[in-house]
């Protein structure tokens, strides 16, 4: 399968005919509502969403490894500061 050409209804960097159905869960109503709730929680405690997610993961029993992903050098540097 080939990706749609730029500007033809793409909603995200992986949203192509091959990936669109797989990533729907991230664009669904419940996922968007959860993101708004997480954003409010992060703002309440003066954390970025990235920091909130890293701290949450590191506090879980049984988590021995945390794999970090980033889309920029700045985001990676920010995330590594918390880990």
C-alpha cells in the first residue's frame, strides 16, 4: 500500500491507507477526552504531558524499563531530564 500524497486528507504522520485503521484509537472520542483530562492534571501539578507520562510509568510496580520516544532533540533532552 502506498501513502496518500501530501495534502489529501492526512490527519497525522502515520495516517495513510495502511496505518489509518490501526491508529484510529488515538483519534477516537474516548482517547481525546482522556487527553483533555491528562492535560488538566498535568497543568494542575505544573508538569508537561511528557513528564506526567514518564513519572506515571516509573511509579508502576513491575516496570523495570521505560522506552522513551521523541520527535525532536529538544523533546528528548526534556524527557531525559526527568528519567
